[in-house]
C-alpha cells in the first residue's frame, strides 16, 4: 500500500505540470493582456495612458517576453511558494489568496460534510424502501435540488433574512467584527453567519449524492451474495451495514475529487451575492481583467485541490474496499 501511495504522489507532479501548461494557454487565449484592459478602462473614464508608461509596465511584469519565457517565469516560483505578482492589486498573489483560500476550504469542507451526512442515510433509506411514498418524496426533492440554481437560493435567503427576519444576510461577520481580534465572540459570530452559505452550497451536491447512493445501493442489493447472506440468517441490520452500504459508498467516495473544486468554483456567484470572502469572486475578476498571474495561480490552486481530492478518495477506497486494497498491493 505504501508503494501505491508513493506512486500516486509522484504521479501528481506530471499531472500538475500538464495542468499548468493548459491553464497558461487558456489564460493567454483572449486577445490583448492586462495592460490592454487597463488602457481601455482608463479611456472609458476619459483619461489616457502614454505609450512609455504602458511599455514600462509590460517590461516590469514580463509581458514583453515570449510566451514560453512568461510561462517558466511564472512556474519558477511554485516550489518555494511564490505564485507571482498581481498586476491589478500590485501585491503578491499568495498574500491576496491565502486568507480567502482558508474561508473557501472551510465553506467547501463543511458543505461536503453536510452532503455526506444528509445524502447517505436518505439514499440508503430510499433504496431499501423503493417505490414507497417516502422514496417518491425524496426523489422529487432531489430533482428540485438539482434544478434550482444555488445563486437563486442565495437571493431568496437574502430577501427572507433581510425583510422577514430583520437580520444581516451578507458576509461572514456582523458589522464591526471582521477586523476584530479572534475571540470567542468572533467565533460565535462567524458560526452564526456560516450555516446559510454552507446549506446553500451543499444543497445541489446533496441531491446528486442521494441519487448516486440510491442507485448504487439498488445495484448491490440485487446481487447474489446478499441473497446468500440473508438465507444464512444474517440479521437485517448487520446485513445492510456490512455489505450493501459499505460497497455502495464506493461511488460516493469517488466523487470527492470532483465535488470539492466544483464547490469552490461553482460557488463564485453565491459568494458574490452573499459577499463572502472566498476565492470565487477574486478569480472571476482576475479572469475578466486578464490578470495573468493571479488568475493562473488560483486556477492552479483549484487544480491542486482537485488532485488532492482524488488522492484522498483513492486512499479512502483502499481502506473501505479490500478488493481495491488487494489489487493495489499486488501491483
């Protein structure tokens, strides 16, 4: 198993390298660069930038160099934690991303836990009570959760919280608490504002996992070894937890690598609606402004989260399923 883990960790290096190349190419596809966007913005306000100033800025940020030099200049600092310099904010990328990334991981992690806690029991119950009124109800609610956009839920929450409940619905802190030192009062205030975005972000994923868990459970319940174990007198609770649930969790665990980056990137509009200090709005603005180093570095961070999520899901599958563990050990 240790050799398998080492192979997976080493395999992350070329994967991230390929992702960095693709990310850099995609960022360079739109015509112009940050200086072009800056010049157009200044011109729209009635001002202007002389050519010498723009050329000096291009030289400062290396935009006058060939693309391959810009790429290697960008990735050269990755091993030591240097992700470049934001042209718009005139600050190191990591200083801009670090705080937002912590809140992003917190929201995404809590949303993922909520999805598992809610979806797995409902999926198991729905599969073991197939075509009952409860199953139809959960199926209907699941389709509703998949079809309603999360930003619409955020807007509804803002209206209800502001007009009906007379409470603050934006941000993660009350007024005056954001810059306060970390105390018990600030932590409680954060928790008071945290539940709503976690619930909104996790709703669509919960509905999806319910469908996955239900379908996987139905597949396992119809296999012959379940019938054999039932014929040998294995109790219903032990039979359900030891075999079908354990095997049906495999597809659910396999979704970790894709769900977490989706929560981060897909929650950008929700973060803008609720004024959340996550990387989503910053990433969207960086892409629109063609801030190459900021946008590229955040996309690389999201890709790293995705690769780590796949690694975590694979390790959990090794622990959960002995068939996978034996197969990994034989290689």
